[in-house]
């Protein structure tokens, strides 16, 4: 699927040496603690100059994660395991049918600008959605990507992608979660990202029946537009 005309990348996010980012897709769901350990190890190796940058696409079993700004009252049930994520943000859900993309990038090679990073991550999702004829947008004061839902009422909108990153020694980890076809009722156990007056949606909820591989292909094209070339690496995330 070809991308439509899209916003040009933030120059700071492109490496001057154009070194490609490893693109890794896990074939089976990855337990959250294992993913967290692998991300941390890879980020440390990147910071030490011992590993390449990477994007790791995966699914998790159903679970909730708590960011550093999470409020206890926003966890409404213990239906699924809850993990401290160590990233920014509040509570979010991960589970089957959701594409999680963990981003391990060296900002020392990309302008050392966290605001530009977040804007480029948002644009990455927006461009991906546009390729499927879905209009997704930023919202001032809210990190993430949103879809207007006039069918639900005036001013209603739903979140289709959450963004939460951490930066250590100028290397990023964590990343984005994009709802393709998850069970949206699983969000009922939390106040997603601390926002109680809006909802969540997915490709499927919006009437777009697409597979994860289809979304992955477009995600890769859109990522390369914002961040530069990628190179496919098989298997799960190696740390070296």
C-alpha cells in the first residue's frame, strides 16, 4: 500500500550518516517483563556503542501498564496483571490485536530533541493511518493520536494510538501502541491515559478490517519517511 502525500520529516530525526535502524517483528506474544528487560539491555548497549538502533514490533498478552504519572484511582479493576513501565504517562492497556512498536533510537545522532521525537512519533502514526484512509490527528496538551467521532456526539473523539517513551543517556525505549483489532472492552479496567471523557478505538472499530502484517508494512514505510532507512532482522530483539 502506497503512502499518501505526507508531512516531511523533522530533520533532527534523520541520522547524518543514514545508518539503518534494525526492524524486528516477533511472531508470538512477548511477556511484558521479558520485553522490558530486552529493551533496557538493548538501550544500554546502544548507549555504549555496542549495538545498532532498533524498532521492535510485537504483541503482548492482555495486561495493564502504569507510567510514572499514573494515579491509583485510574486502575478500576485487577482483571489483568499490572506492571510498572518506567515510561512517561499513565495507565494503558496492551493485548492481542494491538501492534506495539518499541523504539530504541540514539538521540545523540538525531538532534537531542525530545519534543521533535514525540512529534515525529505522532506523525509516524498519522501517516500510517492516512494510508488506510483514516484521518488521525494530534490534540494540544494530549500525547497520542486521536480520531474524531461525530457519530458518538459533538466533540467526541477516540484515541487510536498511545505514545509513551523514556530516554536514558539520550537513547529512547518504550514507544507506541496502535489499536488494530484488540478487544476494546479490555480498556474498561482503567482510565486510559487518565482521560475519562473520551474513548478508545481501533481499525476494526472504525470499519477497517486489516491484518497486523498489512499494518506493519505501512508502519515501516512511514517510519522510514520520518526517521530514515531500516533493515529487517529476524527473530526477537537481540541485545548485541
